C-alpha cells in the first residue's frame, strides 16, 4: 500500500498519475491513460472550489487502474492498494 500527501499543485489527477508512476517505478507516460478509468477533469473538480481555495466537500472516490485500487480523499490524499491485496466483499 502507498499513500501520498495532499497535492500542492491543485490537480488531484496529476497527483494520482505521479503516485501510480512512483508505485510502478515507471515514467508517467508509460501508464495506461487515467481517462480510461476515471474522467480526470471531473476528478479535479470534485473536491475543488470555484476560486481555487481550500476544498470544501468531504468524501472519497475509488477506482481501479494500472494494477491498483486508487482512493482519492477530499483532502487530496491519494492512497494506492495493489489489486491483488484488495479483498472482495460480497
């Protein structure tokens, strides 16, 4: 499992790509495109405000891409769990 601190650059989608690249030890361009798993623009706007100030919404988004379950929280934290470590819940 891997976790990154909230993104300072404002784009959560960029933080996700960087975290995935670091976890896979590859260049970000070698990853499957993020848009195949989630809409990057929607992800960026989900927890942001219209004026770019601190986030006001609460919650999290989870999706799977590039061999990881990705969890993004309203604080901007990106948490990666390898797919083979995710338990199925029935």
